[in-house]
C-alpha cells in the first residue's frame, strides 16, 4: 500500500483552474530521470480531477492498480494519489482529516488565493509518511455517517472525468503544469493515462 501524493486545492468552478494551496509527494520509487515528469503529472492530474469534483462530493478515478481520490468541501478540495490496495474508506478519511487540518491552520485565507503556493506545509509532508499505513487513517475516522450516505463516483478512466468531447491530449497541449519535455514524452510513454504506468516500482 502506497500514497504517492497529497494535494490541497481551491476549486471555484469548472471554468477556472484550481489553485494549489499545498502539495506533498514521494516519488523516490521512480527512476531519477522520471521524477520531474511524475511530479508535473501529479499536479496536472490532481488539478484536472479536482476541477471536476463538484462541491460536497467525493470521487475516485482508477487506472490499473492506482487511484486518485478527491473530496471537495465547499470549494476546498483534497486530492490523494494511492495505489489500488489502499482502502477507499481510509483514503477519504485521510482527505477529510487533511481538509480539517488545513482549515484549522489557515482558516478561510485560502479563499483569496490567486496563484499556486510554493511553500511547504509541514503537516502534509508528515501525513504523507504517517498515513502510509491505512490503519492510521482509520483511527482518525469518527465513523462518518456522511461517507456512507455520500455517493462516491468511481470513474474507470480519467477520460470519463473529462467534459463531453474533451480529450486528454488537448488538455495536455494547453496545460501550463507540464514542461515541453513532459508534453513531448506524454504521447509515447505516458499515454493513455498520464503517469500511472510509470508508478510501477
């Protein structure tokens, strides 16, 4: 079981890019030269999934043995990149805890954020290490009834998260999250679903 990344984003609407408020990732299990591209794709996929997670909803996007989980609470969205063995309930418990901690530490200041934050949020880095064991995340779960009551939408591919007629290739071309090198690599090594194939140790 592995958590590769955790992100916190401000999501106003599907028409505007979510703003990254905090980002922590562990890409040490990738090849040295793959790591920059993997980090860029984490930002790209995280922003794409967050944009398409409506307020008040949780959803999971699956590809092979990996899942991207997202929880949007009134425009504050937590996104986690986990392998398929990480329990879904623990994933959403962790994302709920991340949002609680973010609001406790920063209050409503996130609402005025206009650009991606480059500062480290120590809690997120610690959570990335601590919650590699899903049992730790379950301890945080106060058996949330709303988790059972909330419909979790499981998408089989990231293409199903995209708007009708929208293609991942065109999003990659337009993305400011991806360097020219990553965009060139995308069609050959990373297609069809971003970096997930690289995530195999």
